[in-house]
């Protein structure tokens, strides 16, 4: 489903129809559970499913102080692959 503004590559996610205002906890919890379960996320909130580990960013190469340009280029190419 495309968003109303037609942004390519984006899609709209329906929001919870009830906003918690401090007095409507029962209605809010019911609608939040239905909404999050529909997004296949409820198990992460209840602890039934474990969140996947956060991906680690690759560490850029560090160059020895006496490295020449060829050595630096080789390390950089190895890092980029």
C-alpha cells in the first residue's frame, strides 16, 4: 500500500486507533495488542520472541605510521570488499 503522498519505496503503517490518555488503559491495551500482533511484533514486547542481535558495523582499517600508499590502498580495498 503506497502512502498518500506517493513517496517511492515507502509504505504507510496503520496506527493504533486509541491513544492512551491516562484513563482508557483497557481499551488502549486491547487495541495495542491487536495492532502489534498484526505487525508480528507482539511477541517481542511480551518476551515470547527474542530480538535479533544488533548488527555490528565494520571497523575501518587503521594504518601503521610507516605505511606507504600501496599498503594503505590494499588495506582499504580489503575493507571495502
